């Protein structure tokens, strides 16, 4: 009598699993430093990359390790880049760490760049990505704010 009833509640169906439903946003996938991938990657979860990827990446959140190399476009809600990237980047919130080396255009909503980061490409805020609106990736621009402009361009600063 007691053995049958406890067996069923302790083995609930997949839909009643509280870990699957309440913590699905905390799942992440890791691509280790010994892994090399050729092809596009699409992830609904967060992605941590320490290896080498030749292809485009689309994910919710991307964290790139210092030893990582990505050759291809990146599209993410949030991205924290520390390695080498050759390709365009589109992220709502983008953090470029001092060890990052980026070759490609950068489209962002919010941007943080640590001092020492290397970026060769154009920056464009939000949906405004016309060449005339893009600012060159020069540290001098961040430090020499003359107050001239249309007042709508975002202010960039270096984080030390």
C-alpha cells in the first residue's frame, strides 16, 4: 500500500520537473579549449567558448575565453569577448575585454571596452548602421570629446 504511492510522486513526468522549468535560463554549453568546430552554431542557452570556431554563432549569451578564436559572425543578446574574433558582431550588451582582438564591424546597444583591447572595424549603435553613422575604432575618439555632433551619438569610454 505504501510502496506504490511514494514511487509515483518521486518520479514525476518531465513536465513536472521543477529544475527543467524554473532554471532553464541558467543552463549553458561549454566548448573547451581542445575543441575545434567548423560550421555554424545556434544555441538557445548561454555559450562559453574556449576553443576554435569557424562559422557563425547565434546564442542568448556568449562568453569567449582569452585563448579562443572565432572566425565568423556573432549574434547574441549579451557578449563578453576576450579572445580573437574575425567577423561582424551584433550584441545588445557587449563587453570587450583588454585581451580581445577583433577584426570586423561591431553593432551594439550598450558597449564597454577595456583599455588595451584591439578593434579593427566600425562601431554602430543599435539599428543605425549606416557607414556615415559608424565611428572608427580609435581610442583617441573616446578621449577627445569636443562636444560637436548631433547629440544622439552614444558616448564611448575606456575602462581601466
